C-alpha cells in the first residue's frame, strides 16, 4: 500500500498539504493541488475512507431512501443523485424502504444511526411522524423529493398542475371525450400522486365545462403492461369511445399506445395519447408527455445535500426547497380532433 508520506515526498510538500489537496478541504494553491494529484496518480495512491473520516468527521457517504429499485422513474432519479455525488467524491448507500413496518423501523432505528452517512436523501417516500423525528434526531442534512413535509427540506412537483397541463393540452386540441388511466388503491401510496393527478385532470375538465365520466376512468399499476390492459378496457367497451387518453405515467401511456395500435386505432389520427414523466422511450414512441426531468431532480437533490454539508452552520443554502420544473413536450401521439364525416 502506498502511504501518504510517499506522495508528500514525490510532490515535495508536507503530508498535511497532501491531505488538504486530496480532500478538497483547506487552502491549497491550484499548482500545488495539481502537483499532489499527479504524484498520487503516478503512485496509485487512494485516500483511505476510514482515515479521512477520522480526520474530518465525515464519511463522504450519503444515504438514499428509495421505495422501488426496479422502476424507471426511481432509478433515473437515483442516477442523477449518484452521478452528482460521484463527481464530488461521495459514495452512496441505498436503503430500499418498503411498506413493511418492521423493516422500515430497523432502517430508521438502526442502520441510519450507525453514523455511516453524512446526509440523507429520500426519494418520493411519505415519511411518518416517527420516521421524520428519527431523521431529525440524526442531526444530519436531509433532502426529500416528493410531496410536502413541513419538517424537512423538500423539493416537490405540483402533480395537480402537471395533470392539468396534460389535460388542457388535449382540450386545446378539441377533445372532449377524454379517458384517464390512473392507479388502483394499492398503488396510490406515498403522497397519493395518482389521486392528485386525477384531481388535476378533473379540474381541467370542469374548467372547460366538460363532465367527468366514471366510465372513462380505468386504474392500472404504472407499468407498460398495466397501461396496455387499461386501454384495452377503455377502447373495447360498448358505447362512446374516447378520442384521447391521458395516462398518469409515460409507461402506462406507452402501453395504451400499443393497445390502440393492436385494436386498429391510428395514433394520433383516431386517438391522441399523452403521459407524464419524460421517459427515455418517449422519443422512440413519439409520445407527447409532461417531462418532470427525473434525472435533474436527482442532480438538484444531490447538489442541495452537498451544499447543506459544506455550509452547515455558516451560511444559508442557495438551493432553497420549492417546486421542481416540468414542461409539455409535444410529439406525434397527440393531434387536433378531426371533424366527424359530413361536417
């Protein structure tokens, strides 16, 4: 193992200067830092995490609480967090937070109290009062992404406004028979995002004087398969069929698009479809969507947690909690409603 003394000798500086240069803490001139980094690289020296932790009181590790690891949205937010932290020399520890009460209790009562992390990011998880209190007792910076939590610094997306924008886009194209693919109760957890998106959908309809028909609502599970099955139900029922579908996620919208094509509908000539998320497959399917920039959400959360660590007790953060951005991206799955034959 190469020692810090060898790096110091090769760079012609003290071991204290090597420590400051490689940790990024303390005053070191750019030229000296470059010389130390070059010496460390040539010798294959890597800063010991345990030694660095003892010297600085930091683990250079951030804990991330996430409800799902196999869903595109959460993995994309996680990528934004990991990429930003990695560039700053931080590791991450993942805690998969399910609905199991005992498992959640172990995470908050044991794992997070082992002093192995410098801060915590919670991705779209609705924390109970006890869980929030356990986090506050850690005396560590905590950034939450998702619905509001008045006791934590939170970055939020206005899901009602997002759904209104999606629905208003369809209404502006002349559609009135608009179906909605949302979520069944077992998936309406953690800030009740599906419920809020349905509220935004119905508010936009009401503002346009369009009644909300229960027959034009179909629950699913936020997957492509679920959206496919829901669209089959909506488009296969007797009576009036929708001319447009608003799905509460891009994956369900993609499933609806595939179902429509299988049933012989032309998209967007016969049926317009819009989703929410900004999924990476959206461009391939030419899907109109409300992009909520999940990668950017992760990057912003990581920047906020790092700033909170660097300015703790010294200055107010510049990354204030607040609303996360979203944007309508119009592609080829929505179009103006065609006049019926004979008009």
